[in-house]
C-alpha cells in the first residue's frame, strides 16, 4: 500500500514519494533529494548537485537513509 502521510517518514516511504516525482528531505536540510536520470540526485544548500553514487562520505549518507524523519518537500519550501 502506498504511504499517505508526507512527514516523519521512514526512507522506504520517502523513496515511494521520490519515485513518484516528489522531492524529499530531512527537516533541518535546506537541500533535498530527487529521482533524476535514473539515480538519486542530492541538491545541496550551496547549489551543488551530486549523484548519490558519488557521495564523499557514504557513512553520513547512509545514516541519513536510516533516519525516520524524512518529509516530502511541499511547493514553496
């Protein structure tokens, strides 16, 4: 069943939203993650964009994946 809530998500539910065209983030982030070009692209607060497969710190990235506070980015956020 598809998730209906858009806040306090486990990554598996945030992943569903992302695959359906939504941007996702954690509450304290100014950037977001989005599914583009058949991969997760990380849009950072400084304007840089990085393919998740090229992350410089995999441990940090996977710590975020394990978090339970993901949210769908609403327009204007």
